[in-house]
C-alpha cells in the first residue's frame, strides 16, 4: 500500500504545481513594445528612466 500512496502523493504534488505555474503565467502582464516609435522597452521609473533597452531588429539574411 505504501507504493500506491507514494504515487498518489507525487501525482497530486505535480498537479498542484502545474496549476500554480499556470496561474502565474496567466497573471503576468505583457511589456509594451512599439510605444513612442521604438521597438524596444522604455524604462519608466528609476535612475535610467527614459532609456530604451533591447531593440528588436530583424536582419535580412535571405535577400
């Protein structure tokens, strides 16, 4: 019987962990890129406020 209870506990633990991760992913807010004419993220607060980080560029290697 110990074998079955161990399997059931592991399954239950993994199921609750998967549900928790799903909730975290749903509650995550998207970052606004493309605002104010740039395809990067503009820092809004702090000492680096106004700076744009991580410009998104696509290179045309197939031309």
